[in-house]
C-alpha cells in the first residue's frame, strides 16, 4: 500500500514551502501529490509550478471539476501537465456538488454522472489522438447546425491515467468499469462494502476486477495520546460533510455514511446543520463516525488502522494531515507515518 499527500490551497507567500513539502514527501517515497479545487485555487496551476521542482512523485488533480471546464479544455490541460511533468501527471476528475456547481460556476447540476462519463470519453479520444467527433447527451462536438468542425488536438497520443472521485452507487459502478483509479472519500475500512461492492460490480460487468484500479482513499491521520480531544476536534468537520457538502436533497457524503450503517445519525446531523444549529450538529456526531473513518491515536493505534485499510483492499492512502500546520510539524508527522507504513508491509 502506497501513500500520497495533499498540497493544500496555494498562496503567493507559501510557494517555496509548498514545493519543500512536496519534495519532502517525494524523498520519503510518496507516490502522488494531489492538488484540489473547490472555492480556493484551481487544481491545475499548482502542479505546473511543481513540475520542474520534483523528479519522481506523480502530480495529480484531486479533483478537477468537470463542470468548471469543457472536456476538451480538461484534456488539453492534462496533456500540458503531462508534458511539463515528464509523464507524471494523473488526471483526477469529479462532478463536485450542486452548491459549488450552481453557486460558483453558474452551471445547472443536471445529469452529473452523464457529464462525468462524457468528459472521460472525450478526454480518452483526445489522449488517443483521435478527432473530436462526439455526440452525447450533454456534449455534442462539433455542435450540430453550427460552423464547427471535428478537430484533432495537435499532440501525439499520450497515456494519461484518469482517476475518478465518486460516491454514489452508479458513479462507483462507472468508476469500476472505466477508471484507472478511484479517489475515495467518506470511506471506512470497517465498512468497505459501502463503496467497493459497487466498484467491484461495475468492474465485473466490464470484464475487469478491482485489481485493475488504484483504490486511492482519503484518510485524516493524527498521532498523539489524547484520543478524546482528537475526536472532539474532528466532529465539526464530519458535521460539515454530512450537512454542508451538498444540499438537503443531494449530499453524496451523507449518503455514503448512511450506506456504512449510520443512517439515523447522518440524517440527524444533516437536519441540525441545515437548520443552522452547527454546534448541535457537531455534538450529535457519534465518536464512531470519526474513529471508523479516520486514523487517530497513538502510533500503535494508527499503525493498526493503516493495516485495516490495507486489508480492506486500499492500494493508496491519500493522507490528510491538517492536524499539523504546513511546516516542520507536518513534515515530522509525515515522517512518522512513512515509518508506520514500512511496518505494515
């Protein structure tokens, strides 16, 4: 089982530290560094900055929002980063959610899975060097009854891995059928079936298996003795995922917790959050909804949790190390985790 890191949001005064962080992870053997986008920096530009400052670590978007750019622009950006990074780029795609999509980008959150599928298909056409002649439900290229013509991107065919961040059952099935990797969130190694059963089903229908995908799962890691304090600090974040990462009717994170057996708790926390009772929502999160989905505690406790992720079939752990500010403390925490990872191999 490999490990990956998150880059975090980019600020002008923090570029040198960001590069140091990624190079430090590279020295420790990290497989990938992920750049995200939501309502801060975009996912692609930081990777361009890091491309000539690193040598081996793969640089990945985690994720690039498919509603924020056309499929052709996503593919051209991916090819540019592929070239800048010497073939080390990984294209992570996701649908995001209605609050960001409709609130920030002004795009209706309609048929998100269809948009994701068609984006993947168009990207693969471009990566293969084909002309972009595609007629889908969301995208018609070239537009019918227009002056457009089918074009081929001026780039030789390239192998660009595509990872998908998916949570809903049908989206997970599509991931199993079509993706090179899965970017998993709201995942518990105690309840892997809540996600992996659907990925396995989709893979099987496409003549594949789970072994054909890199199962890359996010996990928050914190090492220390005061486990109770760690759990309490993380409850507001869980409450935000359950209530704030979506709308009252569309929240893929909440749905994932429900499938893992926390339906009553997930509904209750969401209701409190949506009613504006944020502190009560955090207090309503049971300890198990923190400890079962994260790796917290002493070094021995964290080591055992990491073993559970490996036993569940996870092949890459995307480490969330927000318990330590970016700097010496986070560098040291990553060193500790890298040592623990060696222990479980």
